[in-house]
C-alpha cells in the first residue's frame, strides 16, 4: 500500500496533535456527521512524499543547497512511534516552510523538473510533480501569512 502522507498547517503542536490523532482518519479526512460550513483543515494529500528524504530533496531543488534539518515528532511519543506503523505527526522545520513559501510560481516548473531527478522519485516527471509543488508552496505561503507551522501526518 505504501506510505500515506498529508501535509497541513496548524497554529501549534497541540492543534496538530489533535488533528493528527483522530482515530482511523488523517487530518484531511472529513469528520463524519459534520454539517455544511464546518471548518476543514487546510492541507495537501501527498502519498509517498515523506518529510525527510523526499521532501528534503524538494527543498534542495528550491534552495540549491543540501537540506539536512529533520522534522520534530509531535505525536505519538517516540516509544509508541517506534513500535507502530503509524499514524505519526511531525512538525516541519520553519526553514522548510519558508523555503517552500519563497518559491515563486515562475520557478516552480523548473524546480519540479530538478526534483524529478531525485532517486526516490524514479519514473516521475516534472509535469507529474508540478501540481504538488504548486499546492504545497501555496499551503506554505498561507501558513506564513497566518503565522502557522507546517505538519506532516503519515501512516503505513
């Protein structure tokens, strides 16, 4: 099945923990029984785009520099995380959010082309990746504007 990932923004780790720890649902999964007008989580689905190596290679494609900052585990605790197949929630470094937010729309196609050369994305093309790059950079811009952080929910 592979790794499921959702990237989303939240005000702080407590809010991210609450969104990410819902039973049998990621943060972008609609809440059953929620009526019209119920607030939804601002995020992007990204199957298989894990936040260390694969997302790190996108940040390197944006900045032109090696990306070596790891996300911080938010939920569950480290012992529980190590003993399970997920889900987990991590907070992305502010530098990751800011690099994504800084990517202007004109550069996005070229960045997607460079990112497509990453070994972990074998078979993907820049055209395949460009919509995700556009969506994630827009999410990062909204997070910066709202003084929020980016988080990643993952599950096997």
